[in-house]
C-alpha cells in the first residue's frame, strides 16, 4: 500500500477531487499555503494499493494543469521601499507535486 501526498493549486482542487472520487479513490483534503507565492494550495492524502498508484498519478496529471502567471516580486528590503518599483515577472504555476510513501500498516476504525 502507498500514500500519495499531492500538493495542488487551489484552482485545480475541485476538478481533481471530482475526478479522483469518480475513480473511487479515498481522499483526505488539507488546506495549505505555498511558500514561494504565498498563495493557497491544497494537500491531498490519497491511500491506494500499489497496483493503482499509476492510475492515481494519471488522474492527477490530467486534472492539474500548468499555466503562467504574472507576479510582482517582494521588496528586497522586506518592507515599504518608496523607490522600489517591482517589475512583474512571469512564473509557471499549477501542476502537482506528489510524494509517494510506503505504508507499513493501515488501520480504519
């Protein structure tokens, strides 16, 4: 058995939850915040048997799209710098980061 820990952008969460539910995957949803863009994201814990890991990964890949977004960088002085005019930069967001962990034992009450 494996535990998939998938970190996805909030914009992809509902679509992914629906798709995983249709495939009968059991999911625990955690609200989390990303460190780079300080935006909300969702961490999903998905437990599945080894033979279904590739299928779960395909569902995640099909429902978490990468896209570009313009962001304004944070002031290098960490505060309010009047002379600092941030130039927005284009960054790639979305997609999913998935950690696959072996499960030694699973107990459900």
